[in-house]
C-alpha cells in the first residue's frame, strides 16, 4: 500500500496515511489533529516538479519581458534618430 502525505484543509496539519491502491476518490482517512475529513492529498514529487516548472516559467517570463523592454527601447531610439534626421 502506498503511503501518501495529506494536509488537513481545516487546520493545516500534515500527516502521512496508507491508502488503498484503488483509492483515488475521497481520502479514506481523517485528520489526526482535528478529525476533519476535508483533506488534500499531497503528491510530493509532482508538487516539487510543478513548483520548479512554475519558477522556471516565471524566470523565463521575466527574461522575455526584459528582452522585450530592451527591444522597445532600441526601437524607440531608432525612431528618435529617424525623426531627428527628418528634421534636418
Ligand atoms: Zn485538521
């Protein structure tokens, strides 16, 4: 039986619980702290990789935004030069 991490949505308690392999429905357990059954199953490896992807995507987005910012500035400089030449 796989051991899964759960987090109680009621009190935030995190705990491990054995889950029947077919049990992809409701978590078959309750919070050991407050006995709430409103539990979130934590898929630790997936959560980590998802967080990494989010960080990577955010970094890429920032990098792209910075590149666009530089390109806009360069285009603006060229535009200013162009008008400056037209004035003469
Ligand atoms: Zn709880």
